C-alpha cells in the first residue's frame, strides 16, 4: 500500500477539472497505454496570454490523477510564461509530496504542460520530440532524461527510474543511463562547485544505502555488512555472516557493494574490506 | 476506515477460521512443551503435531502422514523442492512463465548461479499450457518439473495430474513438483492417485495463520534438506516445530476438506454472479483466463482503458478489498507477468482486478459489490483520455446485446 498524503487522496477521490475541451487553444499529450500511464491536458488561453481554463483526462494511478488535477488548479489564472516555469517538483510539493517511485507521475504532468505550450506556440510535432530514444520500453529520450536530472538534481540511476520510468522495464539501458548521469553530474559540478558532503553526512548517506540496498541482498544468502569507517574516497566495510568466509567475498565487495555505492554517491569511491 | 470491509482478496490471504484459533491457543499457554523432549510434558505436545500431520495428509490425499513436512510458508516449500535436487548430472528444469515468484525467482537463481538450464513454458490467451510442447520439452537431463496447480492471479487450473503422467511416461526419473498453494481447499487433491512427487501448500491461504506451510514429499523421493539442523521432520527440515501454527494448519486443513463442497457450489455461484453482474453493467469489462478451467473462488476482470490502482483505491474507500495486476500497485513499473504471458492487450492489463472469495463471503456482500463496482468504473471511465476507444467498445457491446 502506498503512503499517499491527504492532499493526494483528496485529488484522486474528487479530481478537479476532469474532461475534454472542445475549443481548447492548446492540447498537451504524453504517455501511452502500453506504458501504463497517459495524460491529455487542455488549455484555454486568452488574448493576453492568460490561461483561463484547464482540463485533463488521464489513464493512470491515484498519484497520476492527483498530479494532473492539482496541475490544472495551478495553471488557471497564470500567464503562459508563468506556467512554463512550473516544475514537476512544484507539482509534487503542492501535493505534500509523492512516494519516490511515483515521482514520474509529477514529471508526466510537467511534460504534458510542456507539450501543450509547444503546441500553443505552433511548434511542430517533430520539433517537440527531441533527442534519441534511450529507454525502448517506455520511449524516453536522452533529452528528457537530462532535463529531469537537471531539474530535480538527480544523483542515481534508481532516481532516474523513479522520475522518468526509463530503465524500469527490461533494464537494458541502465548502463546508458549511468553514462548520461555521469555527464550531467560532472557538468553540474563544473558549473557550480557543489558543497561536498561533510564526513558525517557521507557516513550517514553510505550507511543508509548499505542498510536499504546492500544488506537485504546479502542477508538473502546469510551474510551481512557493516560500515567501519570512511577515509577520503575509501569506504571501509566489514562483511559478516556467510559473506565472511565466502570465497567470492571480494567479488561481492567490488562488483556488488561498490557498484551500488557508485550508483548513489559517484564513481570516485573505493570499497575496502576493513 | 474499517467500519465495513468486504474482503474479496482471499488469494492474498484469508481470515483464520475459529477452529484453528481455538485449537492453537493452548500451545501459547499451558501446552508449551517441545515435541522432541523425552518427558511426557513435551511428548504429549508431539501427539498434537502428529494429529495435524494426519489432517494435512487428509487435505492433500497422501497415503502416509510421514510424507507431510511442515515448513514456514509456501515459499519455503517451493525453495525446498527446487533447491533440494540431488543429482549433479541432471541440469534441466521445466517450469512455466506464469508461476509464482517463489518458483520463478528460485529457477532464475539456479539458472544464473548453479549451471541449470531452465525451460519456461508459455501459455495461450486462456492461460493454458500446450500439452505437446510440454511433452517435447522433457528430456533425459530433466531433473525437475515445477508446475502450479492453480494460478494465483487468474485462478486458471493446469491439469497437473495429467502432466505428471505425461512426464513420468517420457522420463520416469524426473521429479514432479506442484505448487498447490492456490488449489488446496478449492479443488479436491489426491496425491496418492497421481504421479506427483512433491506438492506445496500454504497455511494462510486456507484459513490458518501466516507463517506455516507444508510440503508433501512422496516416500522414496530424494531431496537434500534445504533447512538443516536437528532431527525434526525426520531430518528433512530442521528447527523446533512451530507447534501452535502446525496445530492450526491441521485444524484448518480439516475444515478445508469439509468446505470443499461449499467451494464447488455456493462460492462458485457467488463468483459467477459477481462476474456476470460486473460484466453486464460495465461495458469495458472482460474476464482474463479460462472461465471453465478455473478454481471456484477467483475471477480476474479487466476494465479497459482505466488503471487498476485507481480502481482499487476507489473500491477501498467503499470498503471493498481486491487486488490488481497493474504496474502501479507493485512498485515495479512492469504489469503482471501472468497477464503479459497470456498476451492480454495493454489496454486491459493495467486495469485488471482480481476478486477472490472465501467461505466467509456472503450473498449480500456480492450484491453490494455488484452495485458499487459499475458506478466506480463509470466515474473512472470519464477521467480516461481514451474516450473514442471507450465509445467504440460501448457500441460493440450494445450491438452484441441486441
């Protein structure tokens, strides 16, 4: 069972502005039935560029309906320029937050809005679909992935899956997602030096990742893992239980533990047995 | 929130029956002995475990209660069957694409890490296997065949008794394991009259508590213990017996046998009435899986062009509990592997809802659900962006009616 906020529940139970619009000035469409969610957004825009009405129809779960419903409420009364600045995070925030795995619902709202504004400005369909398809399962392009990484400051492949669904099907494109992520994070770091994590922050973060993503897997085979210390880029851990005497413990460390930590923290780390 | 609950999710778990609760309680209190002990205080408890073993043997039709081994759940039973293979030369396993993850994921693990080759048999649009394909897939290297009796999502039944016969005829040495978690208590099971070697059941699907299961292992079947430890269960599954739960499983098994006829008659009638009621009043509803080769308590209905999680959320607000094969309910982005294997179109797969009844389901509950579901579906249809497709479906349905 998902933990939905009261706001999300309110909106999926009684969604606002449901329906189509005969005389819409702009229509935005994203998703498909194959992917499991789709959204159609209709906007009425007056001569002063103010959105006077918004309606939606969606094929999706509770959070998809809630995201679309609250988006229409946000849009009415705004100018097109103001509307363009709405991010998926704004949608999620106004809903009081969404479960991590449902963030892509807020992204879908934002995409439909982009699509609608593009059609309002008279951009052709070819121009609207930018970039090359990375995830064949859900039809997500590299441009889309980069944009979402930038706007939401994403740091891991798992986050990319939660926000864009890319990589959530067969998973074949995960390597490519990692590459895109690396490019984007290095751009981000070059652009403005991000404040590096303090040692305490890093320890907390690593511990959380080990607890939620690494240890459960090891426990399946009767093992466990403990964080001992972090020095510079070296993460010292202790393998326990069945892992301790396992001949492939080094492989586990390098291939499994290190890869997962790299996915979340970045390429520049090394996992060492304490 | 829990004022009125209409529980139609009995393939997920069931209410523990009064007989099971009453009979298990003393084992938390005065009868706390260890059945392995030498003294009478423990030994007396052992007598109750023995009785439970007989009751479970009765449910599956084993000729000897010693063929029943208690485990912690259906998943453990499956693991025991698949991981217990003893012949290192035989490295081929056959299973189906629609098995429960407790079989599929173990098979994938054996494939990836232990050098096994696994054949995953597909199903047709009704969810049924091709018997010729099944027969052809068996060879002299086949160590184990693992096929479920009834599917948890669709309720579709595989002819496991017949399949076991076919398998043994082609390769008498092959082990035949049946995941009967969703079949026990719903259809008659008589392992002694079949060529099935192993068969698993789960307590909480048959009105016993969670945390108890069992596996039938035919006498003479070689299996390496999966859970090693003491001599319990004649050395085939170590660990002190979960006496209270075992007693409850025994009681629930006895009840399940008594209620078999109820399943076949009353529950089936209610299921059929529910299905008809929904199909008649929701033009975009369709049933997934064979409507004939099916356990009596389950129906899997797709509502085309609307999404399953949204339906469940709205039903839940009305106190109706069901489940869905939609991607959104699982935290996984892919929808049900069972419905995908059947080739159900995506227009329907995301909107699939499973209703599963039990002996506690009443006619008035079914009336309530028949009344409420079409109203919810109509409301949600109006949110769907696929209005022209929905209109078309409605026209077809109306034309068919007249």
